[in-house]
């Protein structure tokens, strides 16, 4: 059994790992610059790594045992390539500085651990929480298994040392799982704060739009009434007045479009065939795509239905596809695909255009933000609002010069949702 003095380095290692996660949770929301955030995360993980290695909880024949694997895996899965290189370099240098006969095997195992975790990073980000824990455990289990092989070869793994090494394995796995759960909790909280902030901005803008529309509509209605009376005069005046009335009607429709953002409730709520609406939107934009030398590739799954207003859902797809076409000034290919994912309909709209940076991605859908010279951002803003009104969500992935993909997820209609439930699927 271990006394308090023997267990204190182990507890210190655990506290170091958890303190780093707490620091990130409280300070990251305060930092606004993406560059500063990245530097802050890298520094926190480097400090965690150095402190864990500086206070190992046991040592056998030049082999030190600590929780270094946890920050290394976290850096590889949640960081970027720079983070992995930084952590690997710091680990390499510091482990050789510590020395001992186990330095070389430790470095090889540590770098292999980072390499495996980096390989899993791309498939890791979009997984469920439990799947993430399983994927993150894979490099840990491989590293521990390889370590035991080395220890057997060095004649260190014996009956006397087995309890300590077993505790080392168990603590590493438990601390990794606990840290992953804490990080996922931090990320979910951060996203929730951003959604609340965006919802507040939408509410303010919606109230403003409703107020402006109400104030303009009254005098417009009065003017239209007088113009209709004046149309009863001679023929020439009637022609000019008819034009004025039609223009007033057009302005009235524009105001109604703004109100659709302020009050996105649908006038009709019927079963809508997604394939039909997407194809209709593609047909509307066909001349525009030809004009911009953009080929449109539509690959749709039949029989996917949702509840909503067909006109507004078509408007949503037209706005998204028009933006994608405008993102390809030199021409390119627009791909539109639909699929059923559990109880959701997902429509993927992907272009081969100029792409966007992370800073630009965060502002997509915000009022009055646009990458276009004469754009107002109201088109995408209304699109987000329509999608939100039918219980949907929009996700964006993009990279400069590699194009952009919008994924629109809409809940299946109840009939389709029941079928999905009978198949054993759950809401993602």
C-alpha cells in the first residue's frame, strides 16, 4: 500500500491536468483574438506537460511514470499541427534533459502516441461524446501496451512492480476520460454562449425591423388608397398611376420580406418534399449559374419530407446556392446533395470557390456581415432565421482556396421520424 507521501506526486499530476482544463474554461471566453487563444492553449498544454514530467509519481531503473500522455493526446486531438509540433519538441528536449536509461524508449513511445492521435484528429471532431472517448483511448491503450512490452524486455515488469504499473495504467485512462468529458463540457458551454449572444442580436434586430415596417406600412396604405381613387380619372393618368401602384406593391413585398426575418412564423405549415424544393431552387438559379460559368451537380435522395412553408424553404435554398455561386468568380462546380441522417434531413451545398478563414466563418449569418463588395448579409441572415424557425441548424466548413460546404439539417416530418425511430436511430 502507498502512504500519503508516496501518493502525493500522483495527486499532484492529476491536479495539474485538471487545473489546466479549468484555466482554459474560465479564461478562453474572455480572449477575443483567435491568435491569442491559440497561443494561450499551446502555453497551457506545454506547462501541463512540463509539470507532469517534473513530478513523476514513481521511477524504475531510469523509467519515469507520470501523466504526460494526457496533455499530449489532448494537444493532438484538439489542437492544430503547430500545437502537435510544439508539444513534441518540448517533450523530446525535456525528456532527454531528464535523462536515464528509459529516455530513448520514452521519446519513441511519446512521439508515436502523438502521431496516432494526430491521425485520428480529422475523424474525431464530428463524433459523439462517447465515440470521442473511445477514439482518444486508442492511442493511450497502444502506448501503454507498447510500454509494457519495453518493460518486460528491460526486466522491469515483475511481481514486485506490477501493482504500481497497474495503478499507472488505470490512473492514466481514468484521468484521460475525465479530462475529455471536462473539455467537451467546456466546448458545449462556449457554443451555448455564442448561440445565446447571436439570439439576442437577432431579437434586437427583429424588433427594429418590425418597428420600421409598421411605421412605413401605414403611410404606404394611405397613399395606395388615394392613388386608386385617382385612377378613375383620364386614361393617361391611369397608366402612370398604375405603374406607381405596382411599385408600391413591390415595396410592400420587400417590407414583408424583412418582416419574415422579424417574425419567421410560416403562413402555411405543410409536408414539404425536400427533393422538389432543392430542384426548384436549382432551376431558378440555372441561368445565373451559366452566366457565372458554374456547373451545378444535384444528387438528391427521394422521399425526404419536412414540415414548413414551401416558399420559404425554397427561398432558403436559393439564398444558399446563390451565395455559393457568387463565391466562385472564376467559375467552378456547385454540388448539392441530400441524405437522411437518423431523424434529420441533411442538405450539403458545396462549392469550389475562394473559401473562408476561421474568423470569417464565425461571422457568417450575423446581421450586415458579407464578403461581397455590395452585400448586406441580410440574405444569409434570413436563411439562418428560416432554418431556425423550422427547428433546423446550419453548419459551415471552409478553408481558403479550398471551397466552402454548408450543411443544412432539418428535422424529418413526424411520419419519417417514426420510421427512423423504429429502425433504432436517435437524434444526433
